[in-house]
C-alpha cells in the first residue's frame, strides 16, 4: 500500500473516531500532497511524499521555536502534536552511529580531501539519508570530518 493511500485511510479512520486534531493534521498533509501533484502534474511516489512530510516537519519545528519565543505555548503544543502525527509516516530514523558510518563511507567513496569536496559528499549522502536523518546534522558532521581531514 502506498504511503498516500495509507494517509487517506488514516484520515477516514480519524474522522470515524472523532479525532479532530489528528484529522486536521492529516488533511493539511493531504492538501500539501495534492498541491505538489497539481504543480508538477504527476502522481507522487513514496519518496516524494516522504520529502514533503520532512519539509512539513521542519516548518513545524521552526513554528514551535517562534511560538515559544512569543510565549504561545498553546500554539507550540498544537505544532508538536502535528509533528507527532507526521513522524508516524516517516521511515525509521537512523542512529547516530549509522549516520556517522554512512558519512565516513561517503567520504571514502567520493575521495574527498577537504572542505571544497563537501558538495560531492553531500550529493552522495542525500539520496541515502533523506527522510531518515536530519540533513542539517549530517552536514555539520561532514563539515567537521572534512575540516579534520585538511
């Protein structure tokens, strides 16, 4: 079953259960998926759906920071709930050790010698780790490893 179909089914389940918060969070996700399909005029694959979910989670994290800074705990809690719902559709996250091993392997594969080669390493890692690791943390890890290599 594709991820999109599962999300549709979960919206229906949430509606039947009367879970308005979950239903609304899933409807936002479906709206984002449909918008992307209309924009690109194609059916989304699971990888595309995961990329959209990842983007939505990042947006929610930014919103939480802003709401907490502004003293709006109620809105921050709503965003946290949406993150929890969205996280349920993401693939299993990689451990720090797995990410570190993938970074080390990518550095070896690409033959990176220093910071100018960071783009090569990140290009090799992005398809492997997208949706399974925080790419910001991966980038920082690559940067530290390459700066030590110089």
